[in-house]
């Protein structure tokens, strides 16, 4: 596990640089426009936050249920 902040920052920036280089090369190799469905864009934008919302709601309900049964 990465516990040092400078190491974590270096790792994050390094991965971002690699992804950027890969996307740049992919754009050079495939110069035609990339068409994507609008539903997929909406899904990629909102799905992570909705999954977190569901997780926290379930966690809160399970925690409240376990607290009520102990009394």
C-alpha cells in the first residue's frame, strides 16, 4: 500500500501521463472521428455517483437496522 504522499502523487501523475500518451498515439493511429452513443456518455458520467449513493444508503440502512436489534 502506498502510504507516502509524494510517492502517491508521483504514481498518480505518472499514470495520467501514460494514459495521455496512449490516447495521443491512438488518436494519431486512428484519425477518423470517434462516434459514441449519448446514453453511454450519460452512463459513464452519472453511474459512479449513483452506485456510491446506493452503497451509502444501503450501508446506512444496515447500520440503523443493526443498532435497533441490539437494544
